[in-house]
C-alpha cells in the first residue's frame, strides 16, 4: 500500500526529501493508528503527521481534477486516498472514544503538562472540556440540584474513570530493551530482542510505546 | 464502541453496582437507634445489637470496616470450605451462575473484608477461573455450541463467551468474504426490528 | 431496605441492553424523595440527640444509603448518555421522533450540545481542513459497491453531478463513499455474494 502511495505522490508532488517522504509519513500514521487502537490509555497526539497527510491528500485530489474522466489512474488514486482517509479517521475516532471514556482523568493528567507536552491537540482538548461540561450540566439539571444540600457536589474524584493499564497487549520489538519488570509476577526480568513478538502487560512497556521502541500489533 | 475494555469497575459501572448489591450475613454489634425497620421481623424502633440480618455488600462493607465495626460479618457459604472443595474437585462441573451471577465480582468485593475466611477467596477465584477458562473458550470457538449456553455462566464468563463468539464469527466472515461489507448500525437495526414487531402486533 | 428504588433504575438499564428505555422520571423522583427523607432523619438526630453522649451510628448508616442512591441516579443518567452518544454516531445529528420521545428534555439538549461539540472538533481537524469522522467506518475494499434499496428513498445527488432515484427493492452499483451513510442508516443494504 505505501509503495503505491509513494509512487502516486511522487509524480503528483515533487518535494521529496529523505526524512519526510509521503511513504514514510503514511507508515508512521499506520503505526500510530495501531498503537492507539491497542493501548488502553491515550497516547501523545500525532497531529503533524495527520496534518501533513491530509495536505498530501488535498494535493492529490487537486491534481486528479486534471485527469480526464474514465482515466484508469483516477480510480487507482481515489482508492488509495479512500484507504488513507479511513486510517486517519479510524485513528482519530479511537482517540475521541478514549477522550470521552476517560475525560476527567485525561484532562487532569494533561493539566500537569506544559502545552507543548500535551497529549491532546487543541481541538481535542476543547472537545474534552465541552464534553465534560455538558455531562455536568445534565447531572445538575436532572439530579444534583434536587439532592440534599450536602450531596449536590459533582465529585470529580469519585467520578473519574481510568483506563486499565494492567490489561495485556501484543507487541513487536523495534529496538532491543533489557530488564523489563512485570509487576505481580515472579521477579524475573524480561529482555526484549529486536523483531521479537510477545504478549505482555501494558503498564511496564507504556513508555516504550511512546518512545517507539516497541510497536503494538 | 470499538474500544476493548478489560474489567475495571468504576463509579458508573452497572455490573459493579449490581454485584455490590449481593448480600452478606451480618450481626449488629452497635445499637442503631431509629433503624429498626431494616429488620422486618422485629417491631422495635431501634436495631438492637445482636440482631442478625442480611445486608447488601455496599452497606455491610463500610459498616464493618471501622475501628469499632457496627456489624460483624459471616462469609457467604459459596466461598467457604464445603463449596471450595466442590470447586477444587471439578470446577467445570459446577453451574457457577446458580451460586451467584456475580461469583467473581462479589468474591473480589468480599476479599477486601478483614475476616480470616476472606484471605483464601482471591486464590479460590483465580483457580476457579483458570480451570474453567478452557471450557468457556472451547464453547466460544465451537460453532456447534448452542448460543444459549452463555446463560449458564456467571456474568464475567458470559461476557468472555460472547466476545469470543463474536470474534469467531467475524473471523469466519472475513475468511469467507474478505470483510469490508458495510452493515446497518447496531442501534438502527434494533430500532427497525422493534418497529416491525410493533407493526405486526397491531396487525394481529 | 435502602436504595431499592435506585436499584430498579439500574436493573431497567441492564434489561434493555440493546436499546434505550423511556426516561423514568417517576423513578428518579422516588429516589430523590428517599434521599430527602433519610437526610431529614439525620438532621433530626443531630438536632435532638436522644442519648447522652449522642449516638451518631445511625446517622452514618443513613449517610451511606444516601451516597448509594446518588451513585445509582448518576450511573443511570451516565449510562443513558453513553447510549445517546452512540445514537449520534449511528443515526446522525437528527434523531427519529420515536427515539426522541424516549428521552427527557435535558437529554435531548445534551444530544444537541454533543453534536455541536463534535461538529466543531471535526471542522478543526487538519488545521481546519475538516474531516467527517462519522463516515468511513469500515476499511474500503472497492470504489463501487452493489446495494439494494429497502425503502422508497427518492433523489440522490452523486458527486459527479449524476442524479438517481432510489426505489424500494431495486439494486444499484454506487460509489461506496457516497452511499455508506445510507447503508448505516438502513436505507440501503450492501449486497455481497
């Protein structure tokens, strides 16, 4: 899939440098998508990749307008764009579901970070805040304001829903890592060798996913 | 929702609310004035110390876990010696949902009490689950299985069974057709089904 | 026993796992009433202790019961919102009237606010490029798919300017991207053979 995109984009878009080829961006987005789909918690956003890919798509669509109706290339390009768009949408949908599911937890974690380190894009953050505010409004209107005075609070601490970081994930190792300790098991350390695949608790490898040392599959 | 969740009870969890409704036998240790109505068999306005009654876990637990507990508790029989032996003998032969639909969840709740019988519960749950898991997985993966067997399982296993069945069906349809077929949304489909049923009701 | 009415609300949700039951206004009112009565009893006990030194054990027990009732009400509302949220993704931003009639007025307002927040977010994606996340829910396999029309739908404008009329029980070969929504809404059925 990435090969043909690289091909397509190559003759549609002439800017071609090593680090940022369309093929590489697409590969990175697919990796981000799989990581996000399988990680129980929300991962740092990848908006540069998403923005870059969407820009590529609009370039491709512009260029396709130049092709005649019925040109076989038209159908191939369109198919390719549809597939890329699906990956991006599925990726963003998964993030949105986590944001809705763990709103209070994600927002409070995010408040501890500087804007540059934030896991959420400004758009996602705005959405999360509105989502929470809407729930609070509904709770207040229907129930809380009718409860006895000392029970009217929207108790943020109690209402927080957290992801289960002890759940298990499948991963493939990109870079070797030594001495992983899985809590609750025997004290044996686990070494990850490059290319290996394994089933493991998410918690001890969470940071490796974020660094890119392992890929969730 | 497409997100996959492993069991993680929270404030809003329906399963957690229902499982904390399971009852624990309690003996009142401190007189509770004005609460006599909780014991239907007595006419006293107060709940006298020494009274025995069943309380839901959500109430029994905070009443029990204090420096001076309001109640002392007794571990439900399904987690005690006699039943533990039945499970150890052959966990797969037991209709666990008849013991309690929330056998695992309630067990986890009970393990928090400070009571000598409670220390063994965690192990009991783990062992029971381990020995029964293969059976549940087998049922889920065998297409010949009667889909209603899930109803014979306690909630935790039932959900696992249904998830297993669903993914088995998805795999088969993917192998056959390569997937990619667009389906009517689940809620829309249910809504239409209901509407059709209503129409049929009106016609008869 | 305390919290019986509240438990009924939760069981009501559990029973209708597939759809959404009508909003139980009366049930909520009864739970709120139980909370009020328990709270009043606590207030009386604190104001006029019957024993010396005062025995607050019953006050604590009632307090636990009020908290439980609160939890059940909020869980009832929250789990309904989860279903209503799902409806936005499956039915779109306009709810069928039969479904709307099952919701309370504040829930309908929540649905509107949720739709609005979602639309704002979707417009902002990709540096304001905008992306409708409610479409493309399955990976595309082909540009055109064969569909069967289940209702007399009427006019459908295609992207290339062509206009077709969708009639009940007729089959069409249509661009996937343009009819996916109608399949999800149950107007068309994807024919795979």
